[in-house]
């Protein structure tokens, strides 16, 4: 199955994992809306919705740059309406936008708490909700959330309760909507990385260049997402995929291709259950 001619609405994809997923879909000739709020370059966060659109079109797709802060319903609705007007519908919704502040309770101000929950949990729910009427008319419709497995181990909550609540809220959307939308033939899945991924968030928030060298490139998430989005929606829903696990199931054996620097020990990402990580050939160290 190909993504040629499919229309994808993706949030927060002016850089990083979201942009990598968009560019992988663009290679098939997909139509892609970049729904994000970055219109001007930031010194620590390269890329805007306009540069992302250019990269998507260079990769072979068609792009719509939509200024959209997913905290606001009217902006999400306007971006979805513009997508339908431009491309004729929506086949895939990818909830990629996310805010991170992995701080303990006393160090988490309520403004940051609200931001994470408004973007992560509420933004995922809202964007999905507005896209669903169009997904019902789409072909092989998918919702993909960049969200972790629902592992209720306290160690994932204790160091950063607010952030974990916000990310697990996205996962709960996957759990509930996959069952709710099954009758409509809409697949709803989550995808999460085994290891840290080399993004601006990793470099700026979690550890700079040292962390980057022990991470993988965004290509691993793009390749994993592609396999999910090209799967029959009626047969692939309600899953909490881990990138490496999925790719190994699809026959990938060379994971050095995704290393930022081959030979460096890899840091395990947040929220990956021990029983998954411990049963993979790739050995990881907990970085957080």
C-alpha cells in the first residue's frame, strides 16, 4: 500500500519527528498539511511551517502550511477546513505536537502544567475530534498519536508527574478512540521510540550534544510510522507500537543506519516498559 494521493493532517511538524514522518510520506506523493504555530525562525528551534512545506514538496509531496495553535478550537477548525478545501478531504491525522517539561511537582509551575496538558492531551483530543468527520469519508483512515505505552509503573510518574499525565493522556485517547472508531473503519494507534531521538527538544531540554550522540535520528520514527499508516486500517488499530519492535517485525535488521554516531551507547526513552527493552538486542541505558 502507498500513501500516494493520501491527505495527511499533522500537528507540530515544522521540525523533528513530525517533519521526518511528513517527508517520508511525501516520497509517495502524499498531500500534507503542516499545522503548527512556528512562522518565524527561532535561534534554538530551526524550521518553520514554511520551510517544512518546502522540504515536503522537494521530497515529492504537496504541502499546505497552516498557522495553527492546537490549544484553540477555532484555529484547528480553520486549518482542517483549509485542508479539505485544498486537497478534498483528510485520510490521516497525526498528533505529533507536544510540550515537555520533565520537572518534579514543586518545580512545575501551573502555567507549564496547563501548557503541557493543553497541547498534549487536549490538543490530541481536539485535533482528532475535528478530523474524524473527514476521516470517516477517507480511504484507509488512520489516527496516529506520538504517545507512549500505557505502563502504569510509578517510576514513570514520580520524577515528572505533570509531564507523564500529559503524555499518558494522549495514550488514553488511543485506547478509547481505537474502540470507539472501529465501527467507522478508522484505525487509532500510538507510536513511541525505544531510544532517545535526536531532536531540538532532546538537545535543548534533556542534555545537549552529549545526549544527541546517544540518540537515533528521526528517520527511525518516520520509517515506523510509514509501516503503520500503510497498514489496512481494519486490521491495525489499538496498538502501542515501539519503533524498533515494529521495524524488526517488518524485517529490518540494520539499526546502525539510524544512529547519530555509530558505536555510542543508546539512551532509553521515557516510558518504555522494562519487559520490552530487556527483550531486544539493542541494549539501552536509562538516561532520565
